[in-house]
C-alpha cells in the first residue's frame, strides 16, 4: 500500500488523501465520526465481506477529475473504490438518509422484538442502526418469519429468527477454522444459517462467530440470561496461551467473570493484537477461563461515552470526536430542541452539553447560585 499513488477524495466536504484502490468506506473511516457510513455485513478483518446489507450506501456526486459525471444510483461504499477527485455525500445527502431508512426497515421486517430478553442488547449493531438511521414506527402488519431451532453445541446458541444473513459467521468458519460445518441453507425468504445435519460447532476458534455477529443470532450459551452487559464492567486482560494471542476483554460484576470476548476497536470489530495480527481468541480462553486468577488484569476498558455500557463507568471513558461542524463547512449546528422550553427541571444557565464529562452535583449548585444571584439583582 505504501508504494501505491495517493488520490484525493472529498467525503461530506472533508478532503483527504488515501492510497489508490481504497474503498469509499475505508476512506470515510479515516475521517471518522458520522462521516463513516454504518455497516452490518462488512468486516475489515474478513476477506470478501460486504456488499450484502446495503446500509453503507452513499451518493457519488462527482466520479473523478477525469470524469466528473455523478453516479446515477447510490453505491455500496464497502465495494466501491475511490477515484482521484471523487466527491461523495453521506450524511449531507437526503437521498442517502432516505435510502438508509428503507434499508433499516427491510432489515427489521422479520426481526423479532427480542431486545428485552436478548443477550446482545446494549451492544447490538442493529439496535444502534435502527436508533440512528431508522424510522420511529413500523409499517409491518403481517406475521414475521420464524425458523425451527437448531442445536450448535453446548457453547453457541443460534436464534435464526434474529439473523440478517450478513454471512460474517460463515466467513469466520471458512477463513479461521480448518473445517466449516455450517452455512446458508435454502434460498429466498427461507434462507437460514444452519448445519445440514445437526452438528456441534466444536472447532477451537469457532467461538469467534459470536463476536462477529452484529445481532443476537449467535450468542454465548455460558453467558445466556445471566446478566445485562451494562451491569457488567469491561476489563482488558491477557494470559499466556499457546493457541491464540491471549488478549481478551473480561466482563465482570464484582469479582465474578461472566464472559470473555475479544477486544473491539472503534468500529466494533476485533481489535489488532500486540503482535500485529487480528486478535481472534480460542475457545479455551473464551469458555473455560472464567476466574480472575486465570488472567493478568491490565485495567478498565476505554468505553465510548455514547455507549450504554459506559453508564456509571466514567473511568477511562473516551469522548468521541465531533465532525458535524467541519462537515457543515464551519456553520455552528443549530439546536432543534431546547429542553428549557419544554421542561423547568434545569435552569436556562445550565448547559449540560457543554460540560466536559458527566454532570456533577456541583454543576447544578453553581447554576443555582448564578440563578439566585440574578433573581436577587433583578428584585433590587
């Protein structure tokens, strides 16, 4: 990649240089924030992923400097390479926003409302997608599609009714294990992830299908119904393992380890390990090492402040970068709703959005003192 020429691409009014052959999605990820389109099937650590869910659709308003004509249709950013001088619209395009709402509606059309009982709730990509890009209500009136339950062994639980057919788990089995015992059976609306004959998925790295699943279709049976992720505390830890990198994330409550997962990067993908390789972990680390004494604790995981998992865990919380002002060409964003007009809970002088970190009782005390002083001066 270092020897490849650099090309300029402008995404949502932000221009960057990337190596030739880079996809629009990966170019947008270099900018970060909301400029990067959401994904449900693309996974940078898996070859040939992407091109199935269409949530990363973008508008190419200028093809390149040599051919400035716009592309007539929206394109999948995970499958489209950038060209020199290309201009792309994501959150600045109404066509993209409308189309993405339609994609979300299709993904949810058969998805059950299992969030209150689903172990994936709180860290579900589909939850985040529907909240950020979907409609408030649903037009679904007919009966949702259901499937018979399949047994995949005593470690992995399959809920096919929640699956969106992103194919990530199939790619993991193809590329990470020596044998693949599951895949997509049937066609059309009857297509499902299953084994042709009821088999247990017992390969030593097959547990990674749990981490790549963007919904609650594949979950950890050893963690099933034991706790909610926002009640547990994520902690980075490692151990000497002869099979994998041994670098994991422990999900603890008190001194009890409820589950073990791979570490995640900012795109909710498996993070790169210290040896430079993808941090996949083996089944022994994932399912069998559930004691604190099995691990060397490194410290609390840095959690995005926008994540529900960060609730009441402000140590090492990371505040995401804001790109809206840069995207809007320096124009300050306008508040669509001022809560002080709707509620008298907080005083007008108190701007919680401008506080660096979580609100503290001292912040309200300072605002109250300023308000009382203002009233006193007014009465005089």
